[in-house]
C-alpha cells in the first residue's frame, strides 16, 4: 500500500529489535501533499515534505542563496565571512544562506562534501521558506502541529544510508569525522571545529521515547567527539536521558548526531517541547504528513531517513572530557568545561550529501532567528490566551547581543489598565525560566527593536519609584555565569507605558517627512533607512486649534497665527504660564 493511500496504513515492526521505541504504531488518515517536493529516486521512500535539497533549491529560486565556488577555508574564513551580514549594517531582509562548494581547511586540504551556512534561519524569510508559511502564520502553524502531531512511518531503505563508513575507515587523520568539512565557528577563540546545526537523537531508557535536541559537538579525533548537552534546570532532554542511564548503571548511552534533516525536522532541535514528547510527530504535524524514519546502523535509535548525514556512536556516562572554549549564543565565549565524550561507531550519508552549519554566537544569528520566530508567538499566546490579559498587542524578545533570553518587551494598547500591564509583566517574567530577566512594557508607538526608542520611553514615561519592581530568586539560566554554581540572579520589571496624555513627537508629521524624502531622492542623496520614529504624531495632548495653526504655518500663513495670538495678550502673568491655566474654555477642547 502506498503512502498516498486514503485508507489506513499499518506499520509493523519488531519491538524487541527497536528497544521498545514508540514508532511501532498504526497511522490513519489522508496524507497532505506539499508543493515543490523533489521527486524521489526509484529506490527512495516516498515522502510528502521537502528535504534539504528541495529547500536549498527553493532558497535559490527566492534569491536567498549565495553560492561560493572559490576555495574557502572552513577553519579561518567561512564563519567570519558569513558573520559580516549580521554585523555589517545590513537589514535582516538582506541576509542570505551561503552554499560553499569548494571547502578547504587551514592546511589546504580539500573536502569532498559542500556545506551550507545560514540555510535554516539567516533571516525570517529563510525560516519562512523552510516552514512553507508566511512569517505571521508560523506561530499558528507551530500550535497546530504541537496539538495535532502525525506519527512517523518506518522505512527499511533510506537515502541517509547510501554511503556507510565503519570500522577501520573511521581511523586516521583525514578519515572518519575528520573527513567532514566541519567549520570553526569562532576563529580566534574556539578550540575545535564544532557541529552546531545538529539534531541529536537520544532515547529514554525507561519509556523508549526519543528526544531530538540541538547540542554542539566538538571534533576531537577522527572517531571521537565531545557533546555538550545543557545541564541547567529545565535543560536538555538528552541530558535527562544521560542521567537516567547513569541511575540505571548503564555505562554507555546510544546517540545519533543528525545533520541536514528535512527543514520541518531540523526546526525541532531548537524548539522547546516537553521532555516526554517525540519531536518527530510534531514535525509530521508541520509537514501535514508522516516523517520517514529508519533504524540506525550501529545504535538502537531511529533517525530521519532523508537526513544528509548521521554520525552514530556511544556516549560514555562515566567519563567526561574537556570541551571548549566555544563562542556561545549568549554573546560570550563559553570557557573550557568537562562534557560528554562520544565514541563514533559509524557515519552514514547520502551520496550527494550537503553538510549544514549554524551561524550562532553573539546575536543576531541564525540560532536566535530560529528561536525568535518560534518563541514570540508562544509568549503572546501565554499572556493573551492563557492568562486572558487584555490589551496585549505583541511580545518581542530582544535579539541583538542579549540573544532573546534576557530582555522581553511587551507592547500594550494605550488605555490598558495598570493592573493588566503588571499582570503581563509578571506573566512574562515567569513563563520560561531562562527568559525575561528584564521585562519592559511599552505602548504601540515604541519600536521594541529600537534600543533608543526603549530608552526614550524609559526616560520620559517612567517614574522609577512607582514603575519599577525587582524580584529575587531567579536562576542564572543560559549565560556566561553558570546556573549549577548556585549563584542566583533576580528579575527587573519596568512599566514604561504612558500614564497620561503627552505632547506630540517633535518631528515633522508624516505628510511633510514624505515630501522631504521625495526631494532627498530627487537630489540624488545617499539612500536612507527610516528608523521609527521618523515622523511626528500625537500622543494625546494636542488640540484642533493647534493642529489648524500648524497647517497654516506650513502653508505660509504664519502671520495669521500671529494676528490671532495678538488678540490673546494678557497682563500680569509669569512667562511660561500654560494657556490652559490662564484662559477659559480649555476643559471643553477635545484632544487627539
């Protein structure tokens, strides 16, 4: 029976062979086809979702891919080159994915496989191509997939097993994982080439439920890596499995490092789901079809059949080995620490495999874009739907340098009650343990991505005695200070919203700024990138009389304004007395 059948599809498996893994299941339903799928070869399993090759082609067609055919040094040049689009003043929309087809190392050794950097989320448009949904619909698509997972199917033959490297072929310089074009992510600080865009598969030894997390893995020898799984509270599912293996007395933990998954699967690694949820079902929910999985060659785990490359191995649960330094996503270099040594037992890959690598380190980065697009809708749903807070417009996780985890900006409507603003601040602060150390509430006219605008709101709309609150007993979370040291952090809540009407923003109104821009362009002056606020607007303390006077002045009729104010002269007032305090009728004037 084909996968496109409208009738039930039963997947029969040997449960003992698969170690009780949950993939032995009955799957019902009609599969949903997805546009622009690469037609599989005759010996490939059928699928209804894009693999990485399809995705790269889609990026190229969308003008989001740069192909570099000249030699590029993966150790000293590759990530530094791609990093410039994040620190060189380019807009996010101008960032691209980079496909390197001629990779060498610092010693001039050439690699057979190409590598693509930034192909999943160098910007939100690239992420959108991978999700096959507009950016503003991605949050809803995640919600639907999490609530309506589709169980995977198991296949016997898979593209990821077209080439198999085992035994003696794993040994010696230039062989094994040393034959792969793994870049040095932070040249000048990192101590090893490191895999970053991973989907690391482990299995709960008690329940058989697999987990797929994104953990870095440093190259130590042609057949050995050291894997870093987060040990912080609420951290990695793989680390929870590691602890269970230790508690059972298991000296070895099977692991599979998967590179180049189909995008809907690759996005699972950075996404935070409950530890007892297998991400592959959620990936099926994103695809609208079951994901093909295949049994690994040398470890008792299931891996995505269309993965580009899989590194199989065993993690020693007794020994640890120094790993790092490595440039981390919190914007600092993670110093050398002991982490989990992995003995490689096999490498499998497609004949035409393309390796992947994330641009991470100081945000903005590829890893921060992936998290931001997924996390912000979760925060908004938590406040607006979960807590029922009125007036919430959006939640923004500050990305540059702070990497989303430390600063959260909540945008609220102008008339939102103070009690609701503070409920939103508290709700954001404690939604995720590693996020929202600093929470700031602002109104809709403040651009949450403009630090100057945030400081402007704090400077003029905040009374520190009434509008700032600090809370004790926050864990350190992901950052240069480690949570397991026992040192606590704290939380800062700031209400930087307007408490009453204020005078307009002191810039020409939009009409006149647009006229000025037309003249600017006519004169051939350098192109501009408007930064809000780039025109003036009312903040509530503005009357029709003042608006009419401004219209007359801009039309050249300013002498008429002078004639009108002459009629309003008074004696005995101190200079700078407000007209509101000295003239009758101001209580009846409407403001806007």
